[in-house]
């Protein structure tokens, strides 16, 4: 019977540790934006700005 109480105590401590780690990760912003990184590869890069050729071709 004492082993059951020991195992319940250990399991509660492990559960509290995982709960604390989860709360810490939520507060530190680990789950703020989980959609954008997965579709960022699908978005096109901005096109390069055209160079001003008037300044380079002056006599």
C-alpha cells in the first residue's frame, strides 16, 4: 500500500513539473504565432527595386 502512495506522489510531482514548464512556455511566447512559419515558404519574396539608370548613364 505504501508503494501506491509513493507512486501517486511522484506522479503528481512530475505532472506539476510539466504543468509549470507549459505555463512558462506560454508566458515566454513559444506559441504566439504558429501559422505564419508554416506558410512563409509559400510566400514570394519582394521583387528587387529597379536601379535608377539615369544617374549611371550621364555623360
